[in-house]
């Protein structure tokens, strides 16, 4: 049998290797990798814009095609959906520290999750403001005004919504951080919920009730949601900044258990790191969120004006303490608004079992 020359065998092997490499490259090029971002209620528009920018930039830099799926709802309810496995989040971008840290407590993310990204894993911050009808006909400028005669308040349910929790804590702190007693704060919070028409499960539901369904005189809203509503309302609504409100600090993390299962950690990590870039920080500010970089925040001071903000530690030891004190069964929220108070079917009672 005639043997092929050694040179010819080498050439054949080279051609086979080249064809194989081309095939692998084509397969990789045709593959779209996917990650799921489970976020809180009003961030739909923000992440829609950020996702498009990130996937285009990431493909240009790495050649890898990504698709980012989004899920939105009340922050605490979203955290429970990730814990139960209902939503297989690769990343979470939730409204409260406690909602993300709940995943750590159940072993889904690492103990040091908050230190894996810049600025303690907080790419932006926000607060709770008032949205009122054009001209502010009820003259609502400060927290005490919300319990005046005939004022109807719209706010989400604190048991399912980060917006709802922050609104309750902002109302409480508006009393105690200005010298009021805890008894006075309790009385104020009771009065505030007596003026509340309904408690939707999340911020977007409350916004729809107020802006579209015309329910209530004032809505307690995330600042970014308020800016969006006013822009969309065509001169029917306006924002009121109270003299003091709570510092709202959304957090982000990749979910270790899920990214290991999906083999998606490098994509999830790159996605969240992008949120801290100058490009993303400007987009965040344009969407009505306060970027963590002060030099970029200063460029948007006209739309994001200075406001006195107090942290959760001004009214509790930390978020665990705040949740236990205010929102656990028989906590402050239950004591200020119960069916036993004469409200036979209060909104809080109706939504508890749906949470």
C-alpha cells in the first residue's frame, strides 16, 4: 500500500483543524446566551434602555451575543419568587437591601455579596416624594398635610412592595427625625393609613391607580416613578418634594446558585459591573434615579434637586430590625391599621394572603 508523504498528511491535518475552528466559531457566533434580571416594579423602562446598551457593547467587545430577560413586581414579592425557585434569576436588582440579603440567608448568594461590586453594590439611590394633581389643589407640601381633612392617599402595600415599605418608614421618620416621639409617629402612621384609599401590590399598580384611574389626591412614589408619571401626564400632575424623606438604596447582585446552574456568571457579573460605568450612570440619571457618582449626579441637579434624606438607621438599627419592628406580624404596621380598628376589610388585610 502506497503511503502518503508526511508533508501531505500534515497539510490534510491543518485543513481539518481549520475547518473545525471555523465550525466552532460559527456555532458560537450563532449562540445567544440569556440571563434573567429580576427587578422591582418601576424599573422596566430603565433596564430596557440599559439592557440594549449593554448587550450591544458586550457583543462588540467580546463577540458574544446576549439577551437579557426582565421580570418586574413588588420588590419583596420578587425576592420571594426567587427564593421559591419560581423565578430563576441570574441577577437581582431589587429595591431594598433586605430583599437581596434574604437570598443570602437562604444560601442562594454568597455572604460577601455586597462587597463584590463598587459602592457596596448600590449603583443608584432614590427617595419617596409626593405626586399631586396639577396646581396642588389640596396644598400638600409636607407629611402632616397628608392627613388633612378630605385628603386621599395612594401608596403600595408594604408587605409586597419596596415602595410601600419605604413610604411607611418615610412617614414614621418624618416625625421622629424632626423631634417627634414614637407615640406621635405611631399616631401619624395610623392617620395616614386611614386616609389611604387602596394598597396595590407594587409601585406601578399604585401609579396606574393615581395617574390613569384618577384615584386619590396624592401618591407616595419613588422619585423616578414620579418623574415618569409627570412627564407622561401631559400637564395633569406635578411633583412635590417634602422637606425630609427617606434614603432609598436599591441593591444589585448575581445569584450564585443560579449562575452556577446556568453557567452564566461571567455574563451576570459583566452586566452588573456595567451599571457602575459612566455610560450607565448617565443613563440612570436621565431615567430619574440618582447615580452613585457625585460628579454625574451634579450634571442632573435641575431634575434631581437636593433633598434632606435620612437613612433607615435613623429609625432602626438596620434593615433586619426595621422589617421586624414595622412589618412582621404584630409589628407597628399591624398595630396602626387592623380590622379591629373599625376597618372591617382594610386594604392591608386584603392583600396579605396574596403577597
